[in-house]
C-alpha cells in the first residue's frame, strides 16, 4: 500500500493570489450591481414621470374638458330654453348662466396650463376661437336675460347662441378624442420603461450570481488553498 501524503502547503505567492481573488470578485460584483441598479432606477424614474404625466396632463385634463362641456352645453343651454319657455324667471336663469360660464372659463384656463403634445397644441390653437365665441355668447345671453323681460328669445337662440354653443361642444369632443389617444400612448411608454427597469434588476441578480460562481470556480482551480480561507 502506498502511504498517504498530507496535502502540499500552498506557497506564499499562491496564498497572496487567493487572498486577492475574493476582494477583486467582490469589487467587480459591486460595480455590476451599481451599474444595473442605476440603470433600473433611471427607467423606474422615467416610468413614474410618465404616470405622473398621465394623471396631471391627461386624466385631470379630461376632467377639465368635461367640466367645460357640461357647464356650457348642458347647463347654459338648459337655462336658456327654460327661460325662453317661462319655466324659470329670466333673472334666475341669468344667475345660473353666469355661474356656469365662470366655472367653465376657470376649467378651460386650467386646461390651458397643462402640458400639450405638438398635435394637441395645434388642435387647441385651431379650436380656441370657437371656445371663446361660446363663452362670449353665454355672457351676452346672461346680460340679455337679466335686462329684459319681454324680448323673444327663440329666434336669437336658434341663430346665434345655440350654434356657437354647439361649436364649443364639438371643440371639446375633438380635444377629448385626442386626449384619449395621447393617454394611451403615455401609458404604453410608462409600461415599456417599467419593463426595461425590471429586466435591468433581473440582469443585476443574474450577473451577480454568475460573477460569484466564476470567481469561486477559478479560485478552486488555481489554488490548493481551501475556500474556507476566503471566509476569514
């Protein structure tokens, strides 16, 4: 029988090389994790900004546009018809119309402060005169109702007021339709950024595992020093 021999002691150079290998592997792992984490956070931040834009510039904008349309097309028109038919007094109708016109104007001004896409900016520029004419007609209507009790309203409503209010409502519907398309595009962009961020974080985990495994395998092949020395 051959006598068993104790494992050869590693040389000083081998020990130093092995002692340096783990710190180097950890340093590489740290760099990889920092890079991929930074990339992931960047895309998560972009996704968050897209969601904020969807809420502030799309959802709130849609609510503002619906307010304009409801106040002008529904309340103002309803009061004008009721006043013309004698269902409500003209003074009462004038007060309601002024309040509705004020709320609609505030909502429209707030909408104009939101962020526009180039297509939306062009559309708003095109339909703004129709919106302003509708506001002007509501003001004239309220003043006329408050200052007269006998002037017939039906001919004037049919030839001037209602066409301008209908044009305002059509402008609102056109902007809303564009807003819906822009909102979908913003949502798709946010979802894509979130997916990239998830892939970056997954890549960090996989890369870290691979780097540690490679370092351990390389250390085991090149040095007879047991791996437990790395855990000191």
